[in-house]
C-alpha cells in the first residue's frame, strides 16, 4: 500500500473509515488495470455513482476533480467507480463484490456506538476492529472486486463558458446554465421560481 497517498486521502477526507478505504483501493486497482498514474490535468476522467466517503479517495488518487471538469457524479447510490484514460481511450469500471467486506460484528458495534449505547469497552473494541477492517480493505486484491473494461463515451474536456447576469437575482451564471423567458435571461433557480417549482 502507498502510505503517503493514503495519508493524503485521510487528510483530505478528514478521517479514516472503511468507505474511504474502498474508494482508495478501487482507484488503485482500476488505475493499475488501465496502466495509468495520477492525472496532472484532464488526462483521466472519473465517474462516481455515489457521493459517499470513497469519492474523496478517488479525487486524491486520480487527480480528477469537479473544478477541473473531469469528475462526474451520477446519483445512483451505488459504490461504483469508472476511471477512463483519454490517451488510451479505455475505461475500467470497478465495484465491490457482494459481501466481500461484510463484517457483522463491526456492523453491530457501529450501531451501538452510533446510538450512544456502547459501553467503553465496546467503543474500544469498535475502534480496534474498524482499524483492522480498514487495513484488510487496503490490502485486498482483485478477488474482492468486480473489475472490467467498459465501453463508454469519454466526456469531452472541460470548456470555460462565458458568464451572464441573471435579470431577476442579478447573480452571474454560466451562460449554458441560463434560460431565456419572455425576453429576459434567468439562472436556473430563478427560472424554476418563474415556473412555480
């Protein structure tokens, strides 16, 4: 395991947890399968299907971010990650195998800790078990994941768009995220208010 990269992911996310470890290991395995390293700019594209802990690890390892326009979120609620290389015109999709990291005792203790009903010894047991669980995830192999090349349309590189001012709220908005209604330019939130949404 790359300890420095893991430390950076933990620092970026704010704490170590199993979800972060899954995203970290997923990114490592997918990037190895693609034969790529961290993206300096927009060489890689990441598509995530959840907005949970693991996505932070993906950003750190891949170099893909919302700000650069090469990090895409699909709200599917699934721990699925796709990493694509623009140079190779290939993409790898990775998911955790069902029950690969299932740990009933950790789940039980997490419930007790979360509800505030855990004893001091259960709290310590939970912390030790979670640390071991994270280590197991970080050291896991491809046998714990479904990993495959997939055909996708790799999104175009980000384009810097002109900003225009909304005639209702006065705030600037990306021109492609505005609408014209009755001869005025409206940002999306204002256009929804006009339509009574």
